[in-house]
C-alpha cells in the first residue's frame, strides 16, 4: 500500500546525513503545496499539490525533514485513497527521510545495487518496499462544508486585520522607538565602562598607544566605535524586535476593545472583491476571533499571523531601523567618550593637585 507522509518542511536535525539514496523496491514522490485544506468535501491532496520530483531505487537526493501540525485525522480518509496517511507528531521530533548517524544506511547507488537497505527509523527505513509520497505544505486548514463557505470571509478578515495592525504598529514604532532605543545608552555605557571608570580610561589609553606604536594613530571615538564590535548592535536589534512585538500586541488588544464595525465594513468590501457576500455581524465575529487568537503572540494560537506581521514590519522599517541603529551607536560612542574625557581630567587634576596626605594616583 502506498503511504502519504504529510507535514510542514523544516530544517534537518543534528547528526543526520545531508544526502540520502532511495533503497531497492521503493519509489519516492515529492509533492508540495502552499495552503492545503483537508475535510470530507475537499479535493484530494494530490489535486492540491504539485509534483516536484520522483526518485526510484538508487536515486540520490538531499535529505528532507518535516514537522506536523495535525496530531490525528478524524474524518474519513477519502482524501487520501488509496493511500495510508502518516502524520508526524506535532509534539515530537521532526520526521526525516533518513536519520542514520552511524553510517549504516546506504549513501550511493552502488551500495543499493549491492543489497544495502536503510536500517534507520526514518521514512526510508520505516516503510521498506513501498511507494512513498512525501507531501509538504505551508499551511493546513481542516475544514467542513460550512468552514469552506466561510473561508473567503476568514481570508478577507486576515487581510484587513493584518494591514490595519501593521499600519498602526508602524506609526507607534516610528514615534516611540527612537526614545525607547536611546534609553538603552546609559545602561550600555555603564556596561562597557564597568565599575571603575579610571580602569576604563587606562584601558582605552593603552589601546591608543598600541595603535600609535603600530604606526596607525587612532582617536578616542574611532577606537571606541571599533571596540564595540557587533555584540551591542545584536543586543540592540534584539531589543528592537522585542519592542516591536510588544507594540503589536498592544495594538491588537486596543483594536479588540474598539468598535469593530468600521473594520467589518472593510472586511465586507474585501470579501466582495473576492466574489463573496458576507454579513457585517459575521465579519465582526471573525474579527473578534482573530484578534483574540493573535493575543498569544508568537506562542499563541495564530502565531503564523503574528509572525507574518512581524516580518512585514521588519521589512517596512528596515531603513528606519538601520538609521536608528547608526544614531544609537553614535550616541553610545559619544557617551563613552564623555566618560573617558571627564575621568581623564579628574585623574590629571588629582595628579597635579593631590589631597593632603593622599597618595598620588596610579598612572
């Protein structure tokens, strides 16, 4: 009996081979789709997916991995006839074509011709002598007849809601992100300087002398900018990403508390453009459901929508954030230089005008 392995494509796990070879008496069909619907009244998966490759015994190809979104299939298997459905466990490890990490599975056509077979717990080892369909998708939607009829409404609501949330979030970020970003300067200044500003001055002065001795004179700010490296930029990017998600969640909550009728009207217009008439009350209900599902953020029920929003915001604000990062580094360097010069002056004053009975400060 042929088997259908259905899931979402993912990265390979650690230790598995990068390349695999199809064993004897096995034919592997690769198929892929974007949005897959499953249900009693849905087209077969073969109709919804396009073939991307067929591999017979001895064929070599890249190893593949997938994760699951469905933990079971409650409907009749008419969509999968005459195949037997295999679903990766959403809570388990990814499923691979081959999981061999000890070199016991064949990797060349010559080994297959010599009789070698897969002994791993990957798909090629678990279903020997079978016809296999490896089907991957971007999203999967279990639907019944009513859900299918509501699909244009759902897609319209997702489109309108995504545009609205991104627009509102971007406006807040352009207004508040600069101040929020610059608020990290004092803490990072203290982190770089450390607990002893005089030691910081000696460290910087020593580096300047070393550069000069190497025939490459360098100023204080140039040295500080070079010394910062990429670590603080990476910390800033992470802080920006966290703040962006926080603002997006705040806007989601605020929108949920507002009158949704104006937004529902936009959803109705969007649905009509898709050739479907919808009721305003239904549009409001769907908007409320989507907003509530989004409140969990990247760990929530509709993490896919939140992730899409964050990616779109990241793209739309790329130039703005790049300029802000440069301004942040300039401000941080200026802050560190001020600490250096202020402390250096204090050291010089103490050296030339020591307090009575006080030991002269170390150079």
